[in-house]
C-alpha cells in the first residue's frame, strides 16, 4: 500500500504539472503531495522489492521448494487478489476520466478536462496498471512451469523415474481393464 500510494502521489504531481495550467505550481500546492509520495516510496518500495525478489527467486526454482512456492495458497491469493484489484481500479479510474469527458461534451462548464482531478485519476490508473502487470507477469511465469507435484520433485532422479514408471504401469493396468470391459460390452450387444 505504501508503494502504491507513494507512486500515485509522485505521478500525480508530475501529471498535474504537465496537464494543468495552475499558477500555483511553484508554491506549496505540490510540495506536500510530492514530499508525502517520496517518503512513502522511500519506506514502501524497498520493503516490497526485497520481499518480492526473495519470493520470486524461490518461485523460479525448478526444485520442490520452487514448486511449493508456486502452488502455495497465500501466493495464489496475493497474486490473483492484486491482479483482480488492479483490474478493477484501472477500469474505475478510466471510467472517471471518461465521465469528465462526457460532462464536458454535455456542456458542464464547471469541469475542466486538464485538471488536478484528471491528473489524480490518470496517476491512479497508471500505477494500478503497473502493479497489475507485474503480478500478471508473475502468474503467467508460474503457469510456464510443469505441473509436477512437490513431493515428486523432492525425490532424486532415479526415485522420480521409478515413481513415474509405477504410475504408468498402474494406468496401463487400468486401461487394459477398461478395454476388456468395453470388449465384453461389445460382444454382448
């Protein structure tokens, strides 16, 4: 949250400076949001980045620990939750921008298109899109790994091969039984 709010404040100040024609940009209007955003980033970004890198490092491993991390319920809840929340926020703040455009088209003179409110909505959209993208990339990367059970990855290669051979033999036995049942059914009809 600190990272998100800090990024929104910083990006909002930048967009506000670029999009609005306020004369007060040299005054205290932007100092507090910028100071707040930078301080939140100084605290939040390293905490998030250190945790994110550590977890992603484990998740990229091809061993049992990597498989366990990719399959863990808290990781899935976090990644899907942030991706879902990000998508909702992107749509909501884009709708706010479109709402302002419609108000202007409909003749509402109290709304300025290039306004601090527009800068805020665009900043929130951009940061939500950035965080949504980062988490979506992580989800896609998780999906590229083979779906091998963690307990199988914990075995050495010879044990893995023996375990897989046993499973194949069991499946072939089941398949043979099913074929025999089907053949018997075919003969009775």
